[in-house]
C-alpha cells in the first residue's frame, strides 16, 4: 500500500482525502520529545536520482518516527507509488511557468500541518519553496544535486538572493558545493556536503550469475551502465569506447539499461559504428541489482554528475566502476590507502577504452576491486548514513529557531 494522496487544486481547495494514520508511538531510539514534522518538496516524483533520494528520505524518516509529508508541485510521477503508507503525499497542480497562486498554497499546506522543517530538491522546488515560506518561521533546507552550469545569470542571482532565506544548503558532492560557493555566491557557512546513499543490502543481494548468460558469452568482457538516456550521461561516448575495444580485438559486450530522450542518438551511434552485435539497449529494468552484479565493470561516460547513485549501487553489488571525471563522480569512487573499487578517467572515449582494455586483461585485479568496492560501499555509501546526516541537520535548524543563518 502506498502513501495517501491529497490533491490541492489551483483554486486552493485543500480538502483532505484518505489521510492514512501512522503509529502514535515514537520509537525508543528517537531523540525527539515529540514527533518531528518534516515536509519534502519536489517538482514531481519522476524517474531520477534526486527523486529516488526523496523517496528514500521520506520512507526512512517515517520509519524512524517522524511525521512525513511529500509535496509534488506539478504531478505525482512514477516513483510516487514507492512511498510507504506512513507518508502523506500532496499534489499542488502547479501551472506551467509562473504560477502566482502556488506560494500561498504551499505556505498554507505547511501551516496546516504545522511542519517543523521543509527540505526541497532541485531548481523548481528550491525556488518556489523559499518564496512561499519567506518569513513563515519554518526553516527551509534546500538540496542541490549537481553543478548546475545550465543556470543563467538571472537563475544564479535568484539563488544568491534566496540563500539569505535559507536555513541550510545541502550539496551532494564537494564539486556541487564549490559551484554554489564560487559561481553562485552562496556563503560557505550555509553549505554542508552530504553524499548520497543507497540501500547497500539490496544491491549486495543481486544474483549476477543467474542473469549473465542472457547478456554475454562466458568469454566476453561484460560492461554496462544504468541510467536515464540523457545528454549529460553521454551514452554515445560509451558506444564509441566499445568500438575502440572491438577494433583492438577485445571480446566485449555492452549493455545499457534505461530510457530517455537520447535513445535515438545512442541507437544512431551504435548503427554508425556497426556495433549491433556488441551493444544492447535493454530499456527499463526491474532487476537492477542482478544486472549490476552480472557486469565485469560498470561505466559512467557522463559529462556532468552530481553524486551518481548508480555508481554507488554498482559498488554495493560488488562491481568495479570506471567513471569519467564529471563533477561529483570523484566522490563516488571507493578508495583508500588499502585499495580502490574504481577508476576515474578523463571525459573521452579514448580514455575509457584504455582503462577498460587494461582491466579486461587483469581478472585478479578486478576481483580485488570487486571485494574492496562492496566492503567500502557498505561502510560509507549506505543510505542510513545519509539519512543520519539529514536528520542531524534538520535537528540543528529546528533547534536554532531561525529561518536563515545569514
């Protein structure tokens, strides 16, 4: 059973429908003297890393005893069904572009449920939430998921101005934090880096041996990726690297799981290079833990990343990663003085091909990387650590009793 849903129409009719109840008992380990009321705001729960993270945060905080609301500004999205029945879901039916009535609807919702802290995600929600809750007495924590180089001068000016109404900004990587410090001008003391986390137990349980025969021959070097087919991910670069490896005589198979607007461009690159026998587009998959565990190496060929969840999931599955040096990817490679579970390379097909060719000829090294990646992921990439840090930040801004730290 999923979250209960409340639809708030554009005429501000906020009548409640089928609000599901949660336990009145706060877990013994909860540090709160009363149940904390948390509201997450996002444009929609469509398929994406930030959206998955909001679902995880909401579900886990509800499990820990918080009263949790999730607000979708425009529509529900495909991931909304993943919210548990302990989370109350709201839809504000935002009009396209500027919706003058949206701030009052969002402010009224926060007031109605007497929320203690609001956490918004991504540009649209971060913008409208801060406008709506200006001088409301409710602290707003915004989460930035990427080095948003697409933002033009007016976007950056709005971000800088609204930072003065922000209790805390969470950046998912040091690269993202640096962008907002240096390019946007957000005060350093407002920014806290909290790396993303994943359900490591779920991905560690993947059964790759069961799935692998359907993807490649026993002698093949099987590499792959999972993610939305979007420009920033640059899947044609991975296809080009596969072409280089094939021409070098490497027996390679590449699988790409996911859908998106760049599917045709990826298909065109496969056809152009004659790689129909080596590269397979799998579409959306429901068996991602098994798929990741089946790979010899997981690859991200991106031009831009925040803190890629798929790379964390792959390492939790025991699969070494090769990532292009794109923003927050550096924070997503397991590494210490005792070993490494991945490699960071420059953003080119040639660099990917060189690295992958070396790994294809070093099965022992791959095994060592696999073991390190999984143990490191369990220790440092688990979502419980991320949620602990978010919870501590929510506590801090709630205790401060102020809506801005500037």
